[in-house]
């Protein structure tokens, strides 16, 4: 009788240990999923905001400084300046694992949340010059990740933005 009880308790302990491992795995997958969702939602908002401003902007110019004329950058740059629809210069840049924005001559302000780690941000401007027949466009390529160590998820986001007003 005592042996049967010990066998039953041992089987119960083994089943519970396996069940707890499964439950902990589900909790870890849920945590990773929420982290990834937060990162993607915030990054989506940042890219949507940049896209909307650039779509209605003009004089795309890689780098910083005063934007007086458009400038192509087929090799890419970590900064993009342009004139908004109101004629105010806007500059986006990659700095210290974040995407930052400056309006006019003000200070740079982060547009991504601190939880997001941006590994790389490259802007490409094509057709921005006045000596071509291409419609001005900007390609944005962002490499980022969510989580750490074995829970880390890497992803690359790329989008193409075309200037709304016709470049004649």
C-alpha cells in the first residue's frame, strides 16, 4: 500500500513538473509577443508620421544643414532633411539607438519609445535633383530588435515614400 502511494505521488510530481514547464513556456511566449507588439506599434507610428510629413514635403536633402536645394543620396545617410508643406525645415536622424526629429532650428526629440532599440536607420533620396525626370522619393530602411538574449527578435522595416506634388 505504501509503495503504491509513493508511485502515485511520484507520477503526480512528474506530471505537475512537466505541466509547470509548459505553463512557463506559454507565459514566456506571451511576454515576447507583447514586447514585439509594443515595438511594432510604436515603430509603425513613427514611420507613419515620417512618411506623411515627407510625402507632403519637398527638397529632400540627405544630411543636415540648411535645406536650400534638393540633393540625391543614392548611397544613403543617417539623416534626412526636407521642407514641410509649411516651408519649415524638418530633419530626422538616427542617434543613440533612437530616431529623432528636429523642426526648424529647435532641439532633437525622440520619436521612438525607449523600449525600442534601433540598430540602423538609412535614408535614400532618389530623383530629388532638378536635373532628372524622376519623381522625388525617399526610401527608409530600419533595422531593429525587440527583447534580449534568446528572447530577441530581429526585424527589418523598409518603406518607399514618393513626393505628392509633381516634380516638373
